[in-house]
């Protein structure tokens, strides 16, 4: 009840502050009737720094237990909208348990859109799997050559070859090798994948002769502008269980690092 009373008071103050034809719009419901799934909402139109509408949700716990939620609407690039929403959310986090909507919106008054952190749009990630590597030193050297300076990380399981005639020519063989490569754009990603598929000496066969690798593409996707990149350089790491692999791989896969679906 205390939150509802505070929300009513803030709504009245916002209506007074943002007066003008169509500037403030109350979307409902009233704070006393709001629920977790249907919180009180309002819209505020702005012309600064550019024309936009900010939709504000007041969760039932606002302001004491929860911050307001901001959504920006307007004829802006998705990356700019996302960056403005992040800015508003960050500003609200500096004022916990306070009626902060007016102060947060004021942070847009002097905003220069060119200063927004838009991340790095256009990057592409390739993830592929090699079931078996017979000669890991050759594979590592060739893979590094193919990536040609692109950030690359790979995860592998080792194979014990003692008393196994099948691996008589193997050198530190590996299995279930997953490789992740980041490229600055789609063209660079395509060039790398062509190179790794067609290079004839990425590994050695069972007789110790140079050979191509048989790879399976796991995922190829455009990365979200602010997705965490593969660390610069070239590195590999061993995993022992599927759980280990999931922990290593999941932050790099499309579900976590890919562009969100178009709204």
C-alpha cells in the first residue's frame, strides 16, 4: 500500500512536469489495482535529444523494492534504442528506493547520441566441431594459420593411444574438438570457413599423411553488438565432461551472444 501511495504522488508530479498536448499519457492500471503481471504504466514524449517516446513501468515493488522499467520507442536504430534503455536503467540504479523517474528522464536532456556505447555491430562468429584429430600439433599449427590473426579458442578431449594399432601414427590425438572463431564481418567469416574446409594439411590421416579435416558446423551467426568476444589470440583448453563443455561453450553460443530476434 505504501508503494501505491508513493506511485500516485509521483504520477501527479509527472503529469504536472510533463504537461502539454500528448506529452504525458497514463496507460494504467491505477497503482492500487496493479499486479506483478500488469504494473502501472505511462508514456512520456520527448524531443530531446531526438524525438522519442519513453514507456515507463512502475512495478508493484517500486520504489521501495524495485526500480522502474524503461522502454524507448521511436524512429531510431535498434542499437541506439538499446543503448538509451541501458542508460536509463543505469541511472535508475543510482537511486535505489527513490521516486526517480523524473531525474532519470532528465539524464536525456544533455545526451549526445554519438557518445553512446553501441558495441561492435556486424561481427560474425563461427563454431564448428571436428570429431577426431589424429595429430594435434599439426592441427593446432594449421588452424592458427587458417584463422590468420582472428580471435580463436578451441576446446578438446584427449585420447589415450597406448597399445591401440588404430592410432599407431597418431600424435597426441584429440576427439570432439570445438572451435570458435570471431570475424569482424560476414565476408571475413566466410573466407575463414572456406580456408579451413579446403586446406589439405590441417591434420594427418591414420597413415601419417597430411589431410583435410571433416568438420560439422555447429553455429554461424551475427553477434550482438555488445556480445563478449572470443579473447584475442589463439588458445585451446581441455574439457572432461559434457557439463564442463557446456560451461565453456554456452557464453559463446548464439543464445547468449547472437543478435536478438526482430521484434
